[in-house]
């Protein structure tokens, strides 16, 4: 299995490190040619407008509708159908998930925090790292909530798309990456 990690900005190297122990090949994606042969693609955190513009510079057309995607933090924003209060000017969205999000919902960098995320498929909590995190303000009926922090949905799935508002690559816990590979990507095969 070959999983790609969009390597524009953010913690793409950390995602690649987690994935290296789980799949045969991890490919850093910077050009359309890097998408060929992928079974899934991780869109990491960073600045969602920059990531969206990078995708619009040519990669968007190479990402098939059936390619499983895993968006974390800013990656979740890029996968969303809409942004509460309207999209930031120049904010391209892939619109792959029926979710509306609020950018930087918890405040600026200094308001970043860690907290437990309750998962629907595992009784052990996951340590979520929320850095300038978005919030899922609404979701459609076809979106499954797989994890919550307090009462807030923070991990969701819709078909071949998985997204979370936090950074799972920054903790020593591979369960979300494993879920993406074993449940989302393999279900698609």
C-alpha cells in the first residue's frame, strides 16, 4: 500500500513518520505525478488557505473523487463544504465532506491545548493536540462522528474521507492513522 502526505507545510514529516510503520511506502506529494498509484492521501495541518491554493495550482485535478483522504486540522478545513461566517477570501475548498467549520475556533496560538478525545471504536481515550484548531459547527446526516472532545465532534468520517480538528501526528499513538488505513482505505479497495 502506498499512502501520500501532502508536503506543502505543517507537520507532513511527522505524518510520514507515523505512516512508515504502517504501510509499504509513504510518498511526499508535491506534484500531480506524485499522486499516481496512491491508495490514500493525508492533508496535514498548516494554513488552510495556503494548502488550498497549492491544491488549486494543479493538484486538485489529480485527486480523484474516490481517493481516500485524511485531513487533520487545516486539512479538515480544506475538506469541508463550507466555513462558518463565509470563507476567507481566496480560501479554496475541496468540498468533499458535508461539514461546516469555524477556523481558529479556540483562539490564537497561545490558546492551543491538549485534551482527551473519546473514540467510538476504542474505549481508550486519544490525546488530542489542538493548535489553532477549527471547530465542526454542523454536519450532514451522512457524516459519522467518530470522536468527541467534551460534547464537540472532533473526528468525523464521510465515505472515503476522514477528518479531525486536532493533530494526531504529534502524539505517540498511531490509532487514527491505522484507522484510516485499515477502515477507510481498505474499505475502498
